[in-house]
């Protein structure tokens, strides 16, 4: 069975603060893929990043960075210098080898106050 | 490039009525997914197709739900008869192949059954 846990239900920060969203996963697959999606107030789901289980390099894209640690089964997402436009629900998701469906976490609602 | 297109964006109907949700995947994508999002259960997979063939429909709640994909560019999700507990946001997503290819989501259909 696969499981994704996002323990932080809601986070509120003030603009320009850094914030880290936690994601912990469980899977018995040796090869798997991890994803982050953003759901802004308008409701659509926007793909942000994917990571293969055999690639533990951290990734940075502008103000976004992702830290993948296989040893702790975590794939955390950090937003540096947060902005009001970052306010959204963020979902972490997992897909195992041979599976096509995503297993989503319950999401973390991020509110960035001006 | 056009993304996944879903229609309608919003649907309000009375209990007992038939509801049909529509999806046009991204051209060239050969996997299509229907998800449902509710406050109680989060994002859950209903069914997915590969090359227009249903592969896994174990997430379909009950016989009132049916999905079809008559060709590579169109899929429908039908609920008949509808019930208030079917109220949710229904997302369609598509992806190319399998493995680490991300699923790209449509804007969703917000369904309210009165």
C-alpha cells in the first residue's frame, strides 16, 4: 500500500518569510516518483515538480526548492521569500512503479499575509 | 498548447437527475484519469484509461457511476441517478505514457446535487 502524509493542515506566514511544507511517504516499491501540485483559490491543480526515487539531488526553481531524503522518506518543499500569490493548497503525491494513479496527501493550506 | 479541458465548470442539479461530465485530454496523451475531490476524502482516483481502455475502475463508488472513452480525445463520467453525496469537484487529468510523466489536470467540474 502507498501512503502520503502531509501533517501540516494549515500554515500562515507573513510575506517575505520562508516556509517549508512537509511530505512523508510510504511505499514498498523500490522505484517510485514523487510530485508536488499547487491548488490556488481558483481551484485548478497545477503541476510543480516531479522527482524519481533514484535521484536525490535537491532542486531549486526560483523561490521554490525541494529536498528529497530517501532515508527519512521525505520530500519537503520550501518557498523562500513567500508572496501573497503563493497562497494555495499544496499537495504532495506518490506514484509507484507500474502504477499510473497518483496517491495524494491531504494537502497543506498556505496563507501568506501581506 | 491547450491543456486538459473539462466541461461544464459548474453543475447544479436536483437529486435523481443524470449528470454527464466531459473531458478532452491533452493531444498525444494516452492515459486519462478521473479524480474526485471532497473535504472528507481529499483527492481520490475514480478510474483511469490507457489507450482508451479502462484499466482500473476500483475507485468508482458504485454502479451509479460510469465512465467511457470512445476515442483518444474525449471521455465522459456519468452519474445516474445523482445523489447529494455525489457533490464534489471532479477532475480529469491526462499524461503521456507512464513512469515519471506528470499528470496534467483540467480545471475541474464543481458538482452540486440538491
